[in-house]
C-alpha cells in the first residue's frame, strides 16, 4: 500500500513539472493568441526612434527623404550627427517586432510589478520612443528576461506587462555603433600602389614593386625592409572601423591643424588621404577624417597605432645581436 501511495505522489509530481514547463517555457508570439497592441500601425509608418538604456545612453534615429535614393520611403539617419547614415536592415526588423506585439502573453496587470520587471518609467532596460508619419508618439519599455528568448515589455500609459520573443534588449542598443555600418574606410590592399606616411617621427614612402612586394624610399644597401610591419601599417591606413561618428564640422579639439599622422594612399582610381587627429585621454580613441567621407569619426587606438607611433626602425629588420666572443686568455 505504501509503495502504491509513493507511486501516486511521484505521478502527481511529474504532472506538476510538465504543467510548469508548458506554462513557463518561452513560446513564439505566433503560437500565442492575442490582440495586436498597435493594430493600425505598420513598420513603414514609423519615422523616428529614440532608444535609451539603463545607463542613460541614448540614440536618435530618423527617416528622411532619400534625395534620389532607390528607397522611395526614405533613408534612416542619425539626426544628431549631421544625418550620418544608419542601416535600414538593422532598424526594419526592430520595427517589425514592435508593430507585431500582441497581448497574448500577459504577465501582470499591476503597476506595483513594473519596477520588479524593469518596465517602470524610471527603471527599465530599454525605453523606446517612436513616432509615426501621422505625428503619433508611442513609448515602449523593455525589461528583464525571465528565460532565454523572452523579454518583459510594457506600452507606456498602460499597466499591463507582457512577454515577447519578437524583440530583446541585446538588439536594441542605445549607441550609434548598434545602427551604422562599422566600416569607415575600406580600400583593397592589392589596389594600393604607393603610400606616404607622415607622423612626428618622420616621413616614410612605400612603393609597390614589380614583384608585388614593398620597397621604401631612402633604403640603404645594407638595410632590409620588414615587409610584415610595412603591410600591417598600410592595412591600418586602408581599413578602419568606427567607434563613434562625430559629424561633418571640424572642431578645434579634433587636432587636425597638427595631426598625429597623415597617410596618403595612391591607387589606380585616385588618391585617398587619411588624417589622424587628437587622442581622447578618456578612452584613448583617435579622431580621424578620410578624403572618402565628409564625416569625422572616432576609431580605436589600436587601429591607428602604427600610423601614429612607428619610427623608421619599425620598418627595418634589426641586425642580429652579436654573440659575445669567448675569452682566449689562458692561465
């Protein structure tokens, strides 16, 4: 009898576990019935976005007339940075997720739960304010994630908090880097024929030889070029990724009157000039401007270190260290 009783208890426990998994396991939005939270809104109706994170970082995105673009609906830009181009293929999925939100996975109806779930007006993971072309503004709060693939959210002005797998905090960054093309300058190394580098250590001129290797002007007969160092330096001048765009207007603080480095790349298609300005002591980034872009941007210290710091010796193979001669003295 006791054995039978234990079997019943085990069976009840198994049923409870199964029910818990069914109730709390993240499910796709499509699998849960519910009313649309924005029934009359389509992603193409949204013309502006402001995303704020828990640290106070904020990014504004807006859609502007393409000015001849193949996209008749306009293009996305960063309005606070002289309309620096944003990537629509990163923004459109977010808008599709927002406009597809439903009431299907209700968590709570109480205002008291908002802080605990991090969807309160003053306690959130993300605050997303978006505006439509009709001038209507909405606010959406993204909060904690109780399980993989599920995020709490609440529409501003409403008490109800829901779950969704359509959008998450990791894909709604509040910095420019989350929404732009990281590549600032990208020149194929094989297309570069000549490079002139000027920094505080001198002027260095590299020319591609017929054998497709590099030579340096002024190289003495007994000197050998370290091509790996040369190639690494040229690659830094030809390919740069952005940390943060700054805008089109030059500021005195950018240090372009006396740049730390100037690299001039000559290709069959023309000449490209890259200027490396002031270093930020806070994060050690550098301001740069390329002749290929109207925008000043910040790049990492590592990405331009060779351009700024290299001396002539960095491009040469060092002579072997002499081996100390053995003493021939005898007792």
